[in-house]
C-alpha cells in the first residue's frame, strides 16, 4: 500500500496507487535518484506544480517518472501515461471533498495526462534511441 499527502478535506486517509514492482522494491535512495515529482526537474524554476487544487500528486508523478525511465517501447510509454492518469484519479477519489473541487481536480488531471501523452515523447525517448538512428539537425542559415 502506498500513501501520499491528501487534501485538507481528508488528511488522514491512505489510499493505494498502482506502481510497477521495480518501483515498490527500489530503495528510497534509488527512487530519489530517478524521480523528481511533477515536471522535468532540474530546472531553477519548476513550472509544473506538484499539487492540483491543493491535492499533492507528487507520488503519481514519481511513479510516472519511474515508468518513463524503465520503459523501452511506445506501449510502455502509453501504459505509463495511463497509470499516471489512473493514479491521479485514485488520489482525487480518495481525497473526496465537494463535488466541484473533485471536478476541478479531474479536469486538471486530464490536462496533466494530455501534456504527457501529447508532449512526453522526447522525455520518454531521451537516451533510448540508437545512435545509428540519429541524424544531425540541418543547420539554420
Ligand atoms: Ca518528473
């Protein structure tokens, strides 16, 4: 069972997220070396919040980060993206609260999913492409 911070509406509730076995078995030190919450990490200014309407989803993002590093196929990327969405929805359901707040959180979760689904390819494939398939970009004149 995995626990994460919840919204102010249900602070003591624990809930389960899906994570691959390799993630659950990894030591905290190994996980910390691989994951960095929501967004690309390493930037001075992280523009991707770890919360959606006061709900901490950083663990959902960490699991997604892990699956991106571990995956090697487009199917694995799509699974990582689906797991990310489903984990956010699990967290939202567990947090409860007013229906309007849950709706706002689901809307934001859908935005996060669309961002990684549509624009996460370069991050997913970083360092995975064979050098024989890479070609220099054409210099701009
Ligand atoms: Ca991240």
